[in-house]
C-alpha cells in the first residue's frame, strides 16, 4: 500500500460524513446544569472567540481565517442558527450551529463544548437539543461531518446518536498553528512540524 507524503507545514485528515434520514423516536431530555441560548446575528469577534475556545483543541480554524464579509453572510443569514451553551454563571462554554440553507436539509455545522466540559455527559444533552432543533416539519435529512483530528470519541458518539456514516474523503490544509490562525501550543496531541526550526 502506498503512503502519500504530506508537506511539513500541512496537515492531512480523513473526513467522515454522516447523515440521519429519519426523525428519531422521542426521548427524555438528559438533565444538565447548562442552558442553550440563541445568538441572533452574533458579533463576529464574540463568535470567533467562542469558536476558538471550543475548537482549538481539535484545530478548528475555518471561521478564524474566513474573510469578514463571508463570515457575516453566514451569521446574518436567517437560515443559519447559532446557539451558545452557557453555564450557571452565564459563561459561554459550548456552541451549536445549524445550517438550513439547503432546502429539506439541516447541517449540524459545529457542535462542541470547551475542554473543561468534555467527557462529563453533557454532549448527549447538547445533541438532544441539536436533534430537536434540526428536525423540523420540512426537514428530511440531518447531516454532519467529523475528522480524524477531532475528539477520538466523536465518530462513535455521532453513530450512537443515530447518524450513519456514508462517505469518507481526504483533506489536506496548511497547519493553522503555522499560519497564525491558532497558537503554536493548540492541539499538542497533533505534531506540529516547523521545518524552519529543524534546519
């Protein structure tokens, strides 16, 4: 089997796309000390700050390098819903973004909690909200994608939540830590090859 080299300043990941084509059976809402609040057309910097806090351990960077006009076109679109997860002190500790721009479909664009809340059972609570908000009368399909840079339990969690994996793709991109989109110490579990330092 052949190995494909990846430039030192790039990363490669396997992206798995999953879908749900039937509304799940009603289930009790898991208990949680958290709340989900809708952010109507959030301020760009406020949005990016939460995006960074939730996603930097997994090298989420797409919205951090996106041009402002393109980001505003998403955040100002009535068919895109951004929700923040807040704790008892009303501090934002997670996010849920739903994209209804394609007729009959809902993409769970971003779902996650900050590292301090990961692994505490609150992901089930957040996914319960995601499914309740995503499955509307005119929706026939919910979908999302995850990748091998994500939390190791992400793919299994999505499958247990009722999603079925149906496609895999390979993605390569410039390491966001080397282009300044994320700090150098972000996602220490993923090696950062700085060829300039190795000379």
